[in-house]
């Protein structure tokens, strides 16, 4: 019996996930990928011994590009993920697909069960809708505390952040000190365009989250993520009920 996860989904329709693979785009992506690989190799040379360099994989399109770059080049970079317990079914399906495709078992961190139970007893199962403070409290329990454990003892972490993703991400650098977590943060895809990300995924047949085809450019927890309309900011589907300038979960907020 085929035990792979099968989900019923609408037919793919988001054109952003299928850019026309022109010669110019192929050349741009090839150059971008080479630069990102070199950047990662330099990071390994500087931080890569004894598991001091880690990539936080949240399984978005950018993170799948990085996953492919790291695993195909067999770079000694630890890859970890956070399972908040509220992820969409499509993300769990992708996790299984990644494990099969690359022949790896992923290192996944879970929230502290007692802290989640306490939050839910106090604020309700969906308390995060009630205020920015309660939303950040939920992200704190389900994401920030596990992230702190994942980053403990690390000297640098790698993310798939791109500057063009939202108003909260302009002004980022390829490399910056993450004062909140006390280590270097490396953003190898900083200057990539959305087109280049999808061109890489298509050119190298990289697995990706099926929700991207349904107009979810940015995917987090199921209750806090929705599809966006054409022309909306790519982060508009995350915590859509909040002001855009407050919409980070804390994972990538600079303390400066
Ligand atoms: S994204 Fe939503 S469900 Fe997920 S941890 Fe944050 S508030 Fe909680």
C-alpha cells in the first residue's frame, strides 16, 4: 500500500510559482545560486565546525531553495525546523516529501507541552486572535522558546529572508548580528526576487508547499495564514488582522 500523504487540493493556479524560464532568468538564477553556495561555503569555513552553524528551515519557497543548496552540496550545516503544533497539513506533507527526496530525517523542535497547555487554559485555543499581545504570547510559546533551544550553543544561523518580502524586512543585510538571540544571522537569499526563487524551484525540481499554488506566498501556522489577492504585499496573508508594521513573530525582529 502506498502510505505517502495525499491531500485534496484545488488545481494549481498561482502564476507567480511558474515564471517563464527565459534564458535571462536561467542565467540570473544560475549566478544567484553560485553566489549563495559560495556564501554558504564561506559560512561553513567560518562557523561550520562542531555544529555551530544552523539553518532554520520553515519550508517556505525560499527555505526550500536553501535546503536544496545545502543538501545537494553536502554542506555540514545543521538544518532544523520548528513544529508549532498548528502547521497546515500541506506543510507536514512537505516535511515528509523532503525527508524522502533527500534521504534525511529532519531535526524538529516542538514547544514545551506544559507552556502550551497553560496558554490555552488561560487564553483559549485561538486566543492569539484577541490582541497583538496574545498573538505574540502564542508565538513566544510555540516558536520563540523552541528557537532559543535550537540556537543554543550556535555561533550563526541561516535564514531564507528576502529584503523584498515585507516592510519589516527592508534594511536587512546579508550578514548581521542578531542581538535578540546573541549570534550572527546570515541571509544568503537577501537580494533574490520572487521570480528567481521560483525559477530555481522549477529548474531543479525542488519540492515545495502546495499552498504556494493557492496564493499563499508566505506560510506559517494554519490559523494565522491566509491566501492573498493579486497585487497584495507577499506578507499580507500572515496575521492579516494586524497592522503591517507589527507583523513579525519575533523570530526575525531586530532588537536594535
Ligand atoms: S503564528 Fe499564530 S498559531 Fe502560530 S505560534 Fe504565532 S500566534 Fe500561535
